[in-house]
C-alpha cells in the first residue's frame, strides 16, 4: 500500500527531500493540468513552479487529517492563479479564459467522454462562462479534478455545506443552459 500524502508531507517537513519529490511525482501532472485548464500551457508551466515552491514552504501548516494532499495543492494552485489573473489585469477568468477548452492534453480522457465536450464544446464554453466564478470553481474541481465536494471545500477554503450548495447550483445552471442550447437549434429548425 502506498504511503499517504500526509505522511510524505510530514517526512518532507522533517527534512527528507525525497518525500517531497514523491509528492510532486504523485500530483504534478494533475496540478499542471488544472493550471493549463485555467490559464494556458506557457503560463501553467511557470505557475506550477510557484505552486510547488509555496507548497514546500507551507508544509508545516498542512492539516494531517487529510491523507490526500490534492485539496491542499489545488487550494495553493487556485491562489497562484488568482495572483496571475490579477497581474494580468483580469479579476477573474471569464469566457476568454475558457477559450482554449478542449485544446489541451487532459490526463483523464474519460472526462471528455462523459461531458461529450468534442460535440458540445461551444455550448460548454458558453455555459461555463455564464456560471458565477465561485460556482464554477467548485464544479471544475469536482468534475475535472476528481475531488469530492468536501475536498473542493478544503481547496477553496469554504465550509463543506457551501461547496455542496454551490455544486448543486452550478450543476442545475449548467443543465439548464446546456438544455436551452440544445432546444434552441431544434426550435429554430421547426420554425423554418
């Protein structure tokens, strides 16, 4: 059975650098993919280094009740992204930040299959851009990053109930927006 992330963080904080390297190998690809999806590949490459630097310096603050470090790492990555957006002059990403959706190398091709993103990419972009940023953050952490709502709450530094509420609202809005988008072409087809 592999060693828990909490154990690796504890060892790394105690001065065992190979433990931090193991953590990086374990979660590096997922954190990089998250950064690419929220920025672009070039920026993500730079931002990933900042995420690992901050994680390394914050190891002493890691809550060892969480055996999986992903929520903690996604929280750090989200803060790094916010600073990146602020420096770039964008308070929060909107449709332009989602414009590259589908043009990335996703380590989880089953996500693309579940969302049928290739067939509905324009509708998906438009619907995601219309979500409130807080709702979109929870939705993307749960659907793309594979976190539970409770883990997403840790990453976003919000109560678990708030994360579940935002996820429920985001899913309902997405369903409505995507259903409306599908119904619109059918209605216009019948009118002509």
